[in-house]
C-alpha cells in the first residue's frame, strides 16, 4: 500500500470514527457533540503525516477558500447565522441574543469546514448512513424494552399527551429515526459495490423495523415527516418515470398503513385520539393541560408579535421577553412557549426581511445542480422543512447540528462526485 493510499485510509477512518461519535452524541451527550465538532474542525484545517509524525495547516486552504463564494449552495446557509447576528443591533436582551448567536455558530463554521475537507467519497458517505441506521436501531432497543415492560403505563401516558421516554428530545429522536429509515431504503435500493446480498437483506429488514417502531413510538411529528417525505419521493419517481410500479405500490402502502396502524398499535391509536381531543379543547379555550393547544397559542402569539414590527421584527434577542409579556397580558399565564413554528419564530424576531433571508438560505442548496438530484438531500431537506412547521427545529443545538452535519456531508459527497 503506497503512502497516498495510507493517508486516505487514515483520513477516512478518522472521519468515520468522528461521525460515529457525532451521531451517538446527538442522542446522548451535548458535551461529546461539541468534542466531535472540534474533531471535524481539526480534520478540516490540518493535514497529518505519520513517518515521522507532522501536523501542519492544509497547504491548499487559502486557494480552496478563494473559491467558496463561487458556490452559493455552500455559503447561502451561513445567512442563517447572519440573520441572528444582525438582530443584535436592535435586541435589548443581550444575554439571550448571545445565546442565540452561540447556538447558530455551526451554520457559519460547518460550511467552511466541510468545504475545506479534501474529499468525502460516496463510499465513505454511504458507510456513514449505514452507521446512522445501526445506531438508531440499537438506540431503539432499550426504548422498546421499556415500553413492553410497562406497556399499560405507556398507553395511559400517550392518552394524556405524555410521550414515550427516549434518548434526548422525543421530537429530535423521531426525526433521526425518520432519516435513518430513509437512509436504509436508499442504501437498499441502490446497487453499491460494497453491499453484499446479506447487507441488502439486513437493510430492508432494518427499514421495516424502523417504520414499525416509528408508529409504535407514536411521535406525531416523526410520523408526519415520514409520510410527507415519502409522498414527495413517490411523486418525484412518477414524474421522472423511475420505477413507477414500485412508486405506485409504495403510494398504496402509504395510504393504507395509517388505518392499519390505528387498529394495530394501541399507542398510535391513543396518540391520535388525544390529538383530536386536544383540538376540541383548544376550540373550547380549555388549553392549560393540552400540549397541542398550547402550541397553537404560541404560534398565534408569535404572529401577533410579528405584526407589531412586520419588517424587521422585535429582535431575536427580545423575542423571549416579548412572548412572556404577551402571554401574561392576553392569556393571563406566567408560563409560555416560544412559537412552535420555526418560520413564525424567525418572522417575529427578524421580520419579513429575516424570513426572506431564511427561506433563501434554506432552499438555495437544494435548488442547485447537482444537489437537487440527490435523493438523500431531498429527504433531509424535506424532513427538516416539515418539522419546522410544528417545531423550532433550529432553536436547539441538536436540531442545528443534525441538519448541518448531514446537509454538508451530502453536499460534499455530491460535489466531489460531480468533480471526478
């Protein structure tokens, strides 16, 4: 094995280890999440030699960065950081604004870091996806066991709006499960050279398991993004004329499965029944004990605050205080939620201007050749987009890290394939 091959092998092994640490820390440790991000930064900025050991700045760093502005798919997402940064000019609550700035730093650093990576081959990227599938399946086993041990308590909790206990936030966990499900299908459907017949059998089995587990877990946002993203992939396949019979079959399954799940999984049934009850309580203005009604109230409050300053918003740093004041004045409540809608949160904090920049930043990468042809990127952006309608996906460190890592890994892989 020559020196160049050895160097590449060492780099890919280090990247794969860091990817394992990163994905696992999304579930179990925000500290390790920071450590893994730091590790990716080291791989991006430095090059290593082992005989003898040397560590130096990447020689082509300046030359590579000089082309960064020619790649809108890469720099557009940095606007998600700049939106919050400029909001500090008119935010009075400096402490909360700084916490928002720190939260959004990955939107600035990950584009540069992944752009500096020498390469991210399809071979390595698909192993990362395989790793994601395996980690999510293994993480689900303790959750499933705990559910089965005291299943009646789980059902009672779901009927009262309390979710199943999962690693980290149940909402972020369900999004990772959804991404793992589609990753398993992607790897199974493509005839990659490194996949054996046994690998393909394992992948389809794991995909079915994850699909069933998502329904058993009964996190509505996770279930919704699976069905909506599946619908997009089916429509795309039909339009492009790709495997139409398979797409039609998947469409039929997609229509029938919710009904089957409702009568097969009591947890799923209880969650749906609770949602219907929750909606009725909101209509009766009896919202204090109902999570969905509270979320609707938070969105209404966010829209009302947005209307007070439609063009520039009240400032990302002041949104929290404005929500507190609005709840106390209009709902007579001293507890509150930030708007459970990412778009409303951005609009209330940064106005129409911030919302426009947010949409440009988010959609630019997936609208540029060759990235819109990547099934994985379509899945990732669809999952994230749909989740933002019911959650503040980018207002948590895990939500931000989840998106930027997989987005830029996918962009780097697609970019390297185009240039080879």
